[in-house]
C-alpha cells in the first residue's frame, strides 16, 4: 500500500497469470501455450522486419493485418479490431462496451480476468452458475444486464456450446452486447464468426480471438475482435484514447503471415486434438474424471486425490500444471495438451504418484 496509489489501485486484486518458470527441462503444461512452434512463415516475416525501419512508428490502424483477418473470415475490414493480445482487446471491450447501468453477466467458473477488469473499470457483475456438469446454460442468462461475456469453449473447463445457442442468446438480448471469447475455438468448437457475415450481422455480437494459443504466438501479443462496424468504432475510440500503436511492426508482420498459413494452424491443431483424446483415455484408465474438452487443455479430477496435492506432487517431478483454489473446482487440475512425449511423461508421473500416495 502507498498513499500515492489512486483509490481504485488500492482496491485492485490483479489477475495472476500462470507462472513462466526460468528452470530448464520442465514439462510446462500450465498456460495453454502451443507445444509446436508458430508458422515458419511468421518467423521469417518477423525476421524481415528487423531493420532500421524500426525507427518508424508502425501503422496505427494495422490495415494490412485487418485485411488479412477479414479475408480469412469472410468479413469486412471495418469489422475487425486489433489489440496487443486479446487481453488488451478484452480490456477495451469492458471499458467501451460493457460498462452500463445494469451488471454484466458471466459464468461463476470462467476466465478469472473478467472480474479483474470489472474492478478496474468499476463495472458491476453477476455470476451465473454453470450447470451440474459444468456446462454453460444460455437459458439461465435472463436477468437485465449491461452485457454478457463468456469463452466458448469455456475456460478452465474446456466445455463448448453450439453456435445455435449463442445465436438464440444474441436474439433475446437485443439491448446489450454479447461477447464470445473464442481463445480456444480452433480445437473443435463452432465459431460464431459466420454469424457476423453480410448484412445480417447482429449489432450486439462481438467475437474475440487470439493468436496466442492455436497460432502459437503468445510471445508476440496479438489478438482481435470481430463484430458489427459500430461496435468496432466504439472500440477504436477507446484504443485511440489509450495507445495509438498497440501492435509493433514485428507483431503486425508476424500476425499477417500467421493468419495466411492456415495449413500450419490445421496441422498443429489436429495434432493437439489427437493427443488430447489419447490423454483422456489414459487418464480414464487411472480413474480420473475428465470433462469433455474442446480446447488445448483438459480439466480433470481424481475421486481419491486432492487437486492441490496432485499439483504439488507433479511439480516435484518437474511437471507444471494449473490448479485453482476456487469453490466448485478445487479438486480439478487444468492440464495443457503438450507434445506426445510430454503427455507420456505426465501419465508416467501420475501413475507413480497414484501407486505411492
Ligand atoms: C489465453 C486467453 C486469453 C488471452 O490471450 P492473449 O491474447 O494472450 O492475451 C483470453 N481469453 C481466454 C479465455 C484465454 O484463455
């Protein structure tokens, strides 16, 4: 505490990201990074920007990248908003589209950054409990609200819902914005972006994507939102009141090349999905109960072993997974899908732990 902190800073409880340990030789399965590198074309594009032109500011609007994203998704570039990672996009969404009289709604178990943004921007919120199998039930999002936000698939559960359900929610909530955070959409979930195409684009649906997960560029910091041009215009107003240049030259060039390399995305996502299904089967043999996942991580618990303890014992064996000390999910571990080799090490360690614990 310091008397120099403004009142809001005194009250903040910041988001705590999964750790990035400096130790070598760890099996790092705690922050949902891709185990495979980014597109080699993205790496080449980034290297090509390593010139004296770095003395120049980047394009503040990121037009070339917007064009590329719009082309890939069948949208107009005016429907795309760019940010320094989707966390920054989300920050502008909270400040610019979700701060109204009524509280916003999100699930009781979801991305833990959402309540942090609410606190920072002074936004009231109400959490809606997930169903008994940890599924989002859109029919329970009925109270008056200043907006609704959730990831699809949800994090940290990995459970996805159908596009049709979100379409219904959008139609029933004409007076507030529905934000779908599709950070993990490439691992087997129906995207809502097709709903945004053409003249039927709803005025109140915003879809947020990141290049950090399936495009393996967490270190580059690029995310975007897609939606109706008037929503995007609102976000641009916030962005241009905060930082005109959120994406540097390297980030813009790398992102363009990554978006163009759809083959790399599909190949690496398929590998992750296959490893995920194999891991699910192996964990089931060990007695784990795993939620059906449409993400590059799984959410799993063992009926006879506490989550915190398992997390600790794995850690002692050099394997880092994520555990949340929150109600309803304390028994679970969130495990990122790594390479087959990492998964093998994980399963071997768990076997050893269960045999001795
Ligand atoms: C990882 C993640 C993000 C943030 O991604 P960045 O683009 O790296 O900031 C946003 N939402 C969810 C649900 C995530 O899991």
